[in-house]
């Protein structure tokens, strides 16, 4: 740190350098209304008015902030009678519906003899993960195997013992076939002609024979997530196999955990009836926006216009939005009201949950006079409460 700014960083990867650069570069004004700089109180009033007047407000994102701010977002969604949905996919809802056997990265490093990267490329998305887990080819101990399931050669596949080439559209079918193969249930090969059955048979044999197997998987749709967890459950009678999702956003796991302990559900929660209800299809942020249902949105720590499907992004552009984010994103630039905040883990302290659910304390190496995400959300909720009391 030099002169209150970040002078440099050590022991980071290129993705970490980019993450820090986004949060330590030139920041936009702390609060804006209709693209112009505004007083904080004016911006809070404008945000409260947008959310108060909405028939069906949506709260989404949360993957780029800390657990304390995520909790404030849940409280605000409840006060609004809004729908709240983190942007991490349907894996949390599938886990709750089906149950999951999971693990920590420490167990993967110390105990796993078979790791399957299903539709995941951690060398690209989480560059330091394989060496830390001793899964890279140079550091992998004898007796440990890495199998990659993906559509094509990838950086992770280059480190693996085997690549099972599988088109993304066949995930559900392949996982269902693996369930049968793992339980030695005969398959009609003609019915499964589109699948690489020889490779899947080898993978099923590896899973049956392992002493500690781990499936590291990328975020997936609800049906594929259910199928993967069903496979892990079936294998429980044959071997010790666990599943662990690899998230793309730093706070995605924490968002699901906070929502679960506050509402009982990890995602796609509606407070419209005054109590939490959840259904991944009906109340997912992307699905609701694609159907044109929300008439206002509060987006926290998420560049929604880049991260959502095109139809969902198009509807988001057509409704008034409030953005709370330390980064200068496309979504913040297009918002009716935008708050540029102090970043958790850079300019303010907080708590985050690692991808395996282990809580970590975030320190603040830099100082900032800006408010945190949770402070802004609390101010909006206080303004709404004042409106009700007046």
C-alpha cells in the first residue's frame, strides 16, 4: 500500500489481479441518480421510491459482496415483499431438494484418490486450485486420478488422466446412464447411442472402486444438478463419493448459505405473501426477467447485464433498477440509481464463505470513506420504514 492506494499484490493469479484492479481503480461517484452525481440522501430517497412503488420487485446478485451485506439484502427483500435470488445457479436448490454429501478442500487435498471435474475447468476459472489440492500433474501423488468430463480439450483436461468428451446437452442423459452403470443395471446401448458409453463405463468402474471420490462440478441447471446428486447418493452404498460445486463468483456460496439460514431456502425465494416460499423455476431471477414479470430490481454485487441471458437482460434494461456495487459495471452505468461502495476484503472488513462453505474473515488493507453494501441497503430499508411510519 502506498499513499492510501494499492501499490502491488503478491501471490495472486491473473484473475485475482483483475479482481483487485476492478475494486482499487478509479471509482465512480458514491451515489448517482439518472446518471448524474447525487447526494447520498437523494439517492436513498430515489431508490426507496422505486422499490416501494414496484408491484413485484426483484433482488438479485449477491455473489460479489460479503455475508453481512447479503443478510441485509435478505432483510430488505422481506420488508419489500420481493423475490430474492442469488446468481449462482440452481445447485443450492437441488441440494436442498435431494440432499448432498459434500466435503472441504482440505479433505480433497488429503484424502481423495479419485477426482472428477464434471463440466469444470478450474485451471481457467480457479487457477491456483489444482496445485493447492495436489491435483496438477506435477504435484499429484501416486494412486490419485483426475478425470475430466467436458465437451473438448481444456487446460484442466491437459492435467487429467482421462478426458470423457461429452456435449453439454447430454449431461442429464449421461448422469442417468452413470447411475445405472454404477449400480450394474443393464443399459440398452441402442437407446444410449449418443453417449460415450465405453468412457462412461470406465468412469463408473473408477467411482465404484475408489476409496474417496470427489466430483467437482460447474454450476448447472436444476435437472442436471439433481441427476448429479442422485448419482452421488446412489454411490454411497458402494464407495465414499462426495460432490462440491465450483463457483465463479467469490461470494456465491455465502449468498446461498445466508439465504438458507434466514429463510430456509438457498435460492429463488419469494416474500410476496409475507412469508418465504421457494421454487427454482418460478422464482429464479433469470426466469422471471425472461418472462417480463419484475417491474423493478435491486442488484447487489453483480453485473447482471453481462451475467444474465439476453432476454433477461433486455427486460432488465426496460425497468427501473437500483445497483449497489463497488465496481464500475455496465449494469451500474445503466441503473436509475447506483451506489459505488467500499469493497469487502479491500476497503472494509467482513465475512465470506469459501466455495466449500468454510467461513473466512475478510481484512481491509485499504481505507475508504465510502459506505459498505450493507450500510447502503440498511439506509434504504430505514427510509422505507420511515415512509410507513409517516
